[in-house]
C-alpha cells in the first residue's frame, strides 16, 4: 500500500496493528442497574483496600479535589503524627465548618490487582465515612463512577473492571450524618404556622 512517498508491505501493517492495544470503552447500560434499589439518590460508598487493610464506608466523591482520611481510619492504621507530612490548607467539612488538617500521608489504594498511590489529607472531624476518594484517585486509575448505577468502572489489563457500591452502607452513613446534625432553630415561617 502506498501512502504519499511511503509504502507499507501488508505483513508490516499487520505487525504494527498488533502492537497497538486499544483502551476498552467504559460506559454504563440499563443492566448495570441490576442489583440496585431504584429509584434512589444514594451516595456511592465502597470498600477499598487502603494501606493494606480493607476499609468500609469509603465515599467516592468526584466533586472533591482531595482525598481525606477521618480519625477512625487514622487510628485503625496505627498512624502517628510523625508519619504525616505538613498540609496547611484548610478544608470545609460536611457541616460547613472550617477544618485544619493534621497533615498528609501517601498510602496505596488497591482495587483488585491495581494499586494507586494516593495523598490523603488527615482531618480530625466527624464524618459518617471512613475516607473519601476523589478526582485524583479516579483520574490516576482512569476510573468512571456512576452513583445511579452504584459502580466505579476502570480499565485494567485490556478489560473493564468494576467496584460495586453498597447502598445499605450509604444509607446508614446518611442516617448517621442526619442524626448528628445540631438542632436548628425553627424558621419564622414555621413558627407562624405557614
């Protein structure tokens, strides 16, 4: 075959084509909803292997730019203040309060046979979640999350793998967060019976 001034012999073309590996297409279909309670508006809560331990109640938050570890996991991993690197940028908690991080630590997050090193910000604040994984983890893994389908899909070894969310755990976390909210003062319209 001739292309401009160059020609490629058929057997040469075949060997070049064989060397190119296609990245699998990641998408969600109606059947991906099977096994989920529909309709719902649940958060995507998964179990991940973090720092060598299976960690439940991990929120997948594609709206966040940082990964976060809360006190339960910090203590559970036997981390100490000297294990942390300085991190002095304040964060805003779920309750809308400013939280000063204790520091940052790099930990491996394993999904099946794939491992991604993640910088976690350690905070001493209440959360119904043990940890939050965010855009940096999703991008490093090449993952696509879907709260509707309660899955995270990512390419690995020429195929698409899945991490399945736990709606029951997501609902427990929501109830825990709601029950911890401080009592609000009634609004003027509620007091006047409107």
